[in-house]
C-alpha cells in the first residue's frame, strides 16, 4: 500500500514538473482552483495516467514490440506522447485536467515526466523498498 501511495505521489510531482517546465502543458484544477483542489487535481491526473499507462500502454508495447526493435526504442517517445495526449483527452472530458497544445508538446511532457519519475524513484527508493540505494 505504501508503494502505491508513494508511486502516486511521485507521478503527481513528475506531472507538476512537466507542467512547470514545458510551456505547452497546463493543468486546469477542478472546483474553485484553490491549493487543495490543485494538488488533488495533480494526484487525480497522475492516477488516471497510471491506469491508462498500465492498461493501454502495456498492450501497445506488447503489440508493437517489432517496431520497438526496428527503431531501437525511439518509437517509445511517440507512444508515450500519444498516451499523454490520451490522458489529456480523458481528463478534459471529466471537466478538469491536462491541456496540451499539440502532439510534440505531449511528447516533450512525457519525456520530462519519465525523467522526473526516474530521478524521484531513485531518490525515494529507500522509502519504497526499505533498502538502501
């Protein structure tokens, strides 16, 4: 349970970093837009991103495995950008969430979010697994 909560928090912070550093990405909070609603919006979008990435992302990675081999994995940038755009579309249908200017901003946001997840995962690994780096 602790791993799930920390994973959600890491995804939320990574999403905030992507929003902060990438000009073509913004987040529309639900409700009146107060600080609590903004944080909850980031966590909700992070949870939706995790679900979409786990279900649809894994399916795409399995089906497109030969393309991954042919492009030496560079197609992953396009797939992650498309999944990021899908999350934006789903969350906008819910009345809040990500707004991404175009596909390439989505690719850049996915790259920033992946790098942030990787770095935060390394830094917080002792808290997640209970073992040192």
